[in-house]
C-alpha cells in the first residue's frame, strides 16, 4: 500500500527536523512526513558537545568550512545566519549562552533540551514523524517520487535528503543517503572521517604524555608544501593525539591520504613563533640566565613531562646549563620546538569522528533553494553534502542554514507546481 504526501524528508537529525519545521512554517498547507530509521531519532544531537550540544557560534562564515566552493557556502549561510539560528532556538524556549571561542550552548547545558524543543516544534507545526522506518530506496515517478519502505511505500511531490554522513554510526549515520543520491543522478565526492582524533605510531612518545593538554600550532604539509596552519588545544592520549586543533587537522590529513598525496604534520609548541624568533629568544635567555638549566628554562613554558620528552628526543642533557649549550644543540632543540613531527598512521575512524568530509558535490545543488540541479524536486540538507566545518558549532549551523534554504525552496517549488497544475487546460474549446 502506498500513502501520499507533499514532502518526504528522510532523516530526523538536526537538518531533517529543522527542514520539516521550516517547511510547515513556510507553507502550512503542505503535508510533511519526516522519516527516520531509529525508534528514537536525534541520537547524534544528544551526544554532541559532550552531551551539551554546541548549537552554533556567534560568528559563522564560509572560512569556517572546507569541501565545496566557498562562494556557495557563503550564499547558504547568509540566508540563515548564526543570529537567526540563535533567535530560532530562543523562540523554541531554548536560551543560549556564549562560551570560549564564541560557542553557543543551551543555558541548561543539556543536549536533550535542544532535541526535545525540535521534536516539540515539529509536532506543534503539524509534521508527521515516522520513526523506526527505514527508507530502502527512492525512485522517480511522473508525479514526483516514491519511497520504498518495509511497511509499504510513500509517494511525495518533493523529497529532502537529510540523512547525514557516516560519522558516529551508532547514532544511525550509516551513509545510506549517499546511495540514494547516487541513484538519483548525483556525483559523490569520496568520503573520509573528519573532526576525528589521530593515531600516532606506536614508537612515538605520546603514551608517556597521556592526559597532558597544551595550546599548539599544527602545520599540515602536503606534497612538501604548506597546506594550512591551525592553532588550538592539543590533548596527548594513549593512542595518539586529540583536542580541538587535532580534530580540525584530521580532515586535511585524511583527505590527502585518500588522494594518495604525501602528507605530514608538524607541531609548534610556541604558536605564532618561527624558528628564527625562538632561536633568538633562547640566545637572549642564555645571556640573561646563564646558570639556568635547559630543563628549567623549557619547563617555564611547557609541562615538565613534555619538556623532558623533547630533550630526550633531541639528545640534549636536561641538566646542561644554558651558557654551555652549544649552538648546534640549541638550534636542534629550537627546530624540535617549532617543527615537532607527529608520526600519524591513521584517524580513529567514523566511530569517533564528529562529521564526515566529502559527500554530494556542492555544485550540483542550487544554492538559493538547495534543490538538485540533476534531479528536480530533490533537495539536500546537512552533512550529506560535501561541506564540513571546524569544531565549535559550525556543523550544526550548516544544518540549520541548509534546512532553512531547502524548506523555502520546497515551498516555492510546490507552490509553483500547484499553480501550473491549476492553470493547465482541462480540454474543450
């Protein structure tokens, strides 16, 4: 048995819930059916931000994202900017507060409150939510689309794919939407984990530093050329490294490896300071404090265990006096402090990645509506697209913005299609 609807939205995560709400707000006459394979949707919202849900950021621009063309990303973000997202949640009864880095969290610090507000809003505006229902395939018909499910079918005049990527598969993100998009004619940019911790070679000294966090600068070198520099907190772990700066760097490392390019990552323990700057500083320090030991001087800036590991690696006696430190030893030490190699062997994979890099090619959608350029009536929102943001609420903002644009696009398309249907001649003379 096949039911019918105006709009079928596949995926009841952040983008899907928002798209459903915005669509009904744009045109309450439309029947909107929101479908999710999980019995309890929104699991990814619940685990985000350490269970607090970093809803958005105070300032969000295209520079905070990678993947598709920045001009397209900018147009979409400007249609529903961060302040609009904050106002949207305020209207839903979820007040937000700002934390370091412009991150906006619910005042309650409970991701559950964010999810409950979205579910409540969807119900209040008349969205029909079908949970525990997995869409097996989406096909084209002369009048739109038909969704095939275990309990039957659903026809729809328009479809919104908001199925997410492959990150955190335990929450239901299994990448099924990619196959649907491909079957409907879309090109997929190969995917990799992003915002994922990184695994270091077992011979590295990271295990002894496990639990230590410090602010650093990472440089990603691809094919022997500097690709990007990133700054932020790094956390040493038993498997390698994590922390915001590492999560942001992971997509660059993973993408380069996927493309078969030579990639390496170096760590600067003194963000913003070059080799020349730091070498000059150590020369001046030796003149001011000749009786200080190398370990003592280094421990002024770094945790003792980190200082010890660096000195051991470069074979400099930690008890040597600064005045006795040879030029070659000093320069070798400074090189290690500004270009410490991180022997990365892999990311921790999708089970630990917060988002997916890659997905449906962004230039195959209309940025003004989120409608597919290759399959009219199909709209896409959220992580399924080839756009991934840095850590700090940016990926959620991408969900809200794309959902808003898609909802407006759906309402306009169905209104125009309805107008054409009504104006079509019925025969006679």
